[in-house]
């Protein structure tokens, strides 16, 4: 994961510095790459990477801008098509940073209600700053509480995290 992040950053930075208006196309490209059939195509040892790129490009004819098609060709030529989700994530973070926003992944063992999110927003604001974009996720393994992540900054207020800390203190 860290390796993919390291490889993805330069691509996202180049897109960010090159021009604006990549996010919509990157989201489309990422959604398609996450599809199991396309993911299997990318990972297939039976096709050359050139053939893989050609097949993937046919999926986007008329759907994305020509600069995005060229970007796909560059990624394909470098055998980095699987990095698209990380590139999109990094690019989005660069835009949010420019706009003074920050995305927080708020993970809980159940779907949070609007009222619960409203109560957590000031707590998260103190730690992560203002202009937060909160994306909720469900992870039943947390048992209770929540986990909030933004980049390398994490608040672990989960029961699972507290049990892990207790276990580490005992052993």
C-alpha cells in the first residue's frame, strides 16, 4: 500500500500542476478499474500490457477528455494502470488542500446517524481543522466507538483499539 502511494504521488502531482479539471475523469477511470472484470484484465498474465491498454481505452471512447486518454496511455506504457485509484485519491487530496478542505474517513461499527455525525464534527474539527469533508465507513470489527483518519493522523476511539492497547500493556 505504501509503495502504491509512493508511486501514485508523482502522477497526481503532475496532473495537479498540469491543468485543472481532472477529477471527474479520474473518478470515472477509477470506478472502471475497480470493476472486477477490468481488474482481472489488468492483472491477467495472458495479455501484453499494450493489449490491456487498448482494451481499456475502448471503454472510454467519448466518455472522457482526450487528455485523460493520453494519461491512460502513459500509465499503460509504464504498467501502472492499477495505480489509478491511488492517483485519484492523491489528486483529490491536492485539490482539497488547495481549497482549504480536508477529508476525514470516519469509521464506525455501524452506520452513523446524522445526529451522531453532527456530535462528532466539533471533536474532529479540533483535531483536524475546519472545512472537513466526512466520509463514513462501516467496520463491524471495531465493536464500538469510532476511528477517524486523515492521512497519517488518526483518532482511535474504538473498543477494538482500546482492547489492543490493554492487551499490549498486559503482555
